[in-house]
C-alpha cells in the first residue's frame, strides 16, 4: 500500500512507514510465527481485547462505540486493557466482560510486570488495536499476548502486522476513529453520537451528593466547576485569565465556583483561591472519576483545558467551555459533542514557543460570556 506524506509531521516517521511497507511480507511472516492460531472472520470471534492509550480521555473516546461493538458481534465477549486510575470510567459498563488494569499509569502504553502472562492465559481470538497514530504500541502488546487476529489501521504503514485492516478517514475527532473501526467490523453506518458513556453506581451518586453537601454548595444558584491543569505537553490558558473570567461569572450571576483537580493539584488550587478574590471552594481528589461524573451532573457549567475532566463533563451532559490542545489537529481535539464550546484560536500544530501568544487571544470576557450563555442550556 502507498503511505501519504501529509499524514506525518516528521519526515523520519514517513520514511519508517514507507520502509515498513517494503518489508510487509517479512513482518507478516514474523507475526504469523509469533501468534500461531487461526486467522478467522469477526463472526467467529469469542473473546476480544480492546487496546488503546490509557489516559482518561483516550478511554472515554471509545466508550460511545462499545454498545454498537457488542450489538454487532454479540457472541464475542470484550475485555478492555487499561490502567488502574483511568479504569474507573469503565467500571459498570454493561458492554464489557471485564476491565484489565494491567498498564502503568503513564502517557505511553506500558504493561505492568506479569501482564503478558495473564493476557496469554486468556487466549484472546482478536485484539482491536484502536490507536490511529502510534499504533505500533498496540500491535506490540497484541503480538506479545500471541493474539492471532489483529484489527488495526494501516494508513501509517505496518500493514504486515494487521490481519483485518480498517480504512481511516483522516482527520476525524479522536472518538471518531474507533467509531470507524467498529462500523467496519459490524457492517454499520458510523453515524451514532460520539458522547462518552459512564455508568455510575448508586454509591457514586451518594459520594457526589455527600461531597456537595460537605462543601455547602447551593441548590438554588449556579455552580461552575473550573479545572486549570492538564497532563498534556501543551500549554494551558493563563491563570490570570481564569481568575478574571471567574470574577466576571461570579459578579454577573452570583455563581458559586468550585476549583477542581487531583490531589496533586491541591496546592496550586488553594493558592489560586486565595489570590482570586471571589468566594470559591477547592475540591482536589476527594471523589473518584465516576463520583466526579455524578458531581459534574449537578453543575451548571464546566470551564476547563483539554483534559480528562472535559470528557467526563461531556459524559455528564454538562455544558463545557474549553481551550483545546494547540499542539494537535483542531479537527481531532476540537468539539465533538453538542454541549461543549471550543474557545481556541484558529491554530493547530503550534510549537510550545508560539502557544502562549495564541492562548492570550482568548479573552477572559469571551470565556465568561460563553459560560453565562450556557447556563440556560443546562
């Protein structure tokens, strides 16, 4: 197959992709030797492993398509490979047989000690290698687990490692890539919503309610949850801009502000609360991810960077105002749900040296006005 240069930022990666196609027969022979077993059609599969990056957003992008996957291949049980922290958002999902928390909690896809042996013992028929970009990481795990059928994209090369290739419509929202894969496997039209799915328990709901009451949050005035940090390499909207936007929101509507994040964010959030000059509450890691989902359902709006809480709020159906990751494609990281608004400037693939100036083009008054207008939508 022919690999397009426009799919690669770096020329070196393009050359490697082309080289992988030249040696595709060798790769195919090696993969067959590593994974002895029948290459079989989807209708015959009984046990499948879903592989993706394990950050919160990456996993939530796939959840909108799990129902169609199970409906289209009802005789196959599906297991999702995850990390212990982000696995929380998959707990209780009725379309999965299990969630395998066998990966390290890092940005890269890295198995924990003993994970390969456990995966091999489960004798999977198929692995869905769902990453549309650096998908060699998914195939590395599938080959190590000796899984004979490997579904994956091939537009970036490495077709010799794939037994069931999936056409890739690029660029698409990140959640759209897995939808394309599921539609291809189940002979469906990829037109279902990309809204993430979280299945909370009564206990999760109770924890959120208790946290709401513990913080003394009102039931008759708006509550805005604000997140300011991200694990991504790109820069985020300046703190001083967050401060000014929250002041405008509070002065105009009387809204209560909750500054939210992980336990590691607590010092940053507490310092921000002391400097900001408006009444605000700090919530740093008191709730698990599904509890946070239930908490955000109670909020009028969420102001956030392009981070995991943005996608949890999308699952909750709460209006989200966000500034996306300027390092990536605006199609891939932009709005993918009707309840969210992307305030980012018209820029993409921006190097770090240019991002600060671009982010300052998003004014606090614009962010505040957008949040206030969304109160009625909730």
